[in-house]
C-alpha cells in the first residue's frame, strides 16, 4: 500500500513537471500610468479569430499571459490606447518571456524572443539608414543596405531553424531563393 501511494505521488509529480515544459509564460510591464486597467491583447499572427485572441486588464503596471499554443503573436493595447505603446512581436515558445510595452516596446528571455529583439533593433536601424540614403538621392546605396538587411534576416532565420516559430516567420517575410 505504501509503495502504491509513493508511486502515485511520483507519477503525479512527473506529470505536473512535464505539463509545464511546453508552457510559455509572458511577464509584462507597461511604462505609462495611463494604462492602468486598460485591456491588452495577445494576438496570433495569421490566426486573429476571436477564439485565438487572449486579453486581460493591466493591473499595477503588469500583465501576464500563459499557454501551450506556440505561434508568432503580437502584444497590443486596445484601439483607444495604441498610441501609448508600440505593438511587440513575440514567439510563444516554452519558457519565461519578459516584455515591456511602451513607446519603444521590447522583449526577451527565451532564445527566439531574444533573437526577435535583435531583429527588431536591426530593422529600426536599417529603416533609419535606408531613409537617410534614399532622401539624399543615394538610391543604389539604400538598396544595398536593404539587400544586406534581407540577407541578415535570412541568416537569422536559418540560425533559429526553419521550423522554429521565429525562423519560419522571418523566412516568410524574406524567402530563400528557390534552388533549380
């Protein structure tokens, strides 16, 4: 009897541990006091149907989402308050994801989300340089900057893995050339 009870407890503990392995947990903060009590949304990219969208109210400048569906999502504020926080791409991969929503939203904590933040920073910098070159009439140089950015994005995607959430997303934006 004692062995059966010990075995049952160990099996239950093993089930609980394995259940948490594939779960993502998003720990979020907002930078604006005006967002207290405002609704924030976790919206799967390409799966925006209402039954796939998760939402909750911000409390004490914090919010959290958790789940087991792994896909690319955006974290966004409700329509009335979108000017107070930049949307943020996140990959809902297993682990703890830390995000801050504000004028310059950022995230990380898991390998794919760390990479997405690097890619976001790279994208912002590319857009600045591209815009400056284009406005200066240096279209060829601007196009060269964009081409280098595209190749870097593809390299990042391949490093993450074509089957990863972020890798597949980036390759969808900038597909690899087809081999003939």
